């Protein structure tokens, strides 16, 4: 998913989950997602996460867009 998002030009992935999905929240944290303030009002959204995507797999910086 991250590779596909990066290839499409995305510089981050955001997701949400329910409070009772403890294992899912732990999985997201293990993979570098950090909890952020709410960005939607989804019916079952109780925790929101974001992960900045490097522009390349071996690059530690998020993708940047340069305007000419």
C-alpha cells in the first residue's frame, strides 16, 4: 500500500480505526504510524493515524514537491 501511494505521488498515508481494535492500533504503531488529531468524522473512527512516506524506499525524508 505504501509503495503504491508513493508511486502515485502521495507524501503520507492517513487511516482511522475503532477504539476496540487494540491489535490494529499496535500494528500501525509498529509500522511507523503516529496518532494524530481527528481528520474526519467517520462513524467508527475513534483513533486517527498518519505516516509520512519517504520519496524513495531508501530515503528517510518525506516526498517533496518542487514548483518551477
